[in-house]
C-alpha cells in the first residue's frame, strides 16, 4: 500500500504539511548557502599591522607582525632591553612588566592586546637620577647576584606591594613565586620588598 493511500486514510497530507512549514520550498543547496555563507579570507598574520604602544609615558608607533609579543616589541622595535627574555614560555618571570596596574609576562602578551594601555618597564621606574624605592631597596639588600632576573623581580615586587601582598614574609614569597632567581637570592629579595613597601604605599 502506498504512502499516499495511508495519508488519505488518516486524513494527514504530508505534502501540504511540508509546504505549510516552508521546508520543501527551499532546495537543500539554497539553504546551505543561506546558513553557511563563505567566510571572508582571513588576513595573513605575517602582514605588518600598525600599533601604538604607550610605554613609560610615551607613545610608540610601530609597524609589526600581528603576532609580535610585548617583549619583542620592547626589545626589538623600541630598543628597551631591560625586560629579559628568559624561558620565553611565561614560566620564569624575567620579562615581567606592568600593563596598566597589572603585572604580566610580556613574552606571552601580544603587543596588539596591550594597545591603549600604559606599559611600564624597568626603564620607566626611576625619575631622572632618582631611583625608585624598590630599585634602591634591591641595591641596599644585595637582592641580586647575576642580575638577569632582577628587572622582572623588581617590576613584580612593585606590583606585589601595590596589590597589598607585602604584609608578611609568607605573602611576599607566595606572590613573588612567579619570578625565579636561579642564584637563589630569595631572602634578600623578601627583605628588599619589605624595605620598599612603606615608601611605595606612602608615595
């Protein structure tokens, strides 16, 4: 027995139902074109893009690969080499800078993502010949040996204090744990943070 005969017996007309629902009226190929338009060709990320980074109070207009990190923009395009490239995987903290009031590992932060925000590097802490309290505290407490990690340690320490995490040795060690010192100057680093904390909070 045909489907049409069954439909007539039951009083249900499949053709009328499909037409009323508007399904059979649109060919499958047309529906696919409406639902899945061909996406626009993606721009080649290797093509240079214009970006303006505000670094230590100055605007720097750059033409860079869209995949350029803040660290590479600072070192290779702006000439600020204080931020160090250590692991290049965001694990050692040697490249730490401040973006806004937040510390970031600049080797994992795209320069494009930092556009429009204030970037502060180790070169931007001192005022003329007057060292920042944290820089002076690192000198006073001999809080470095080889010095490679020191710029990142100092930038992280400044943020640690401003975040309110310098109230105890335990807090300082915890909130500075993202910055590795392979020379193991950790006790001196803690002492430096404690010394600078009061001056920073007053300033």
